[in-house]
C-alpha cells in the first residue's frame, strides 16, 4: 500500500563512512531494502541523498557510493558536497580537498543521470498512470515526469498514458 517511489536518506555507499556519520544503516541494508521493495512493486523507483567528500572519505569509500547508485538503481539523486560546520564531530576530522569534493559530487550526479536515462528508456512502450500538473506535464506514480502531447489534458487530470519516447528527463506520451 505505497506508491512505487521512495526517497532514501542513504548519505553514503560505504560502511565506514556511514559509521562515522553515525547512521543506523549500512550498504547491504540499502541494497536489500531496494531489492525487497522491487519484489513487492517491480516498477519501484528510488531517490536518495548522497554526500560527496565527507571527512576521511578515500577514493575507495567514494567508489562504494558511486557503485551503490547503479547497484540499487537509484534514479533520482540529490547529491550534496560536504561542507564543514563548526561544532560538529565531522569538523574535527581530516577534511577532503575541496576540488576533490566537487569532482566527486559531479561524478555522483552523472551516475544518477545515467541510471535515470536507462530507466526512462525501459519505459518506452509501457502504460503509466499520470496526474497532470500543468502545461501538459505530469508525474507518473513512480515520480517520473511525463510530457503529454494531447492538448486536451488539463491540470488535475489523472490518466493512463502509453510512453512513446524519451526527451531529456521526460517520458513522452
């Protein structure tokens, strides 16, 4: 009894970094959760918050976060470069170089974009339920944006639409 879109506060794909963040989950729990949710709702999509460059993050730690996006099939990424906040435990930890943090954030965003594009392409030919928001653009149940080419639709309409293609980050119907 839930919509096929969930947003997760993942923060990192590396167990050591998650531990240093004092998170109560680990990498394998994220992957297992995504797998189980898709067993219940095969068309499930996920969004996630991920921080790039948390203090002490090594290249290996970062790679685990990068890999998690693909392994979990996270298509809506909210990537945040770590920023030091005085008075926090993380502010006392060894910091990652700012240029490295920016590069890692960019790579995480690109990975999320790639996963979104692959998922969008798999939707071509499928039927999706859409609530029209405005100007012929709506949201499918799994949070994908859909551009409806039928000029008769209006805001608030709920309809079933056949996906005919992809344009940018939109499904086209």
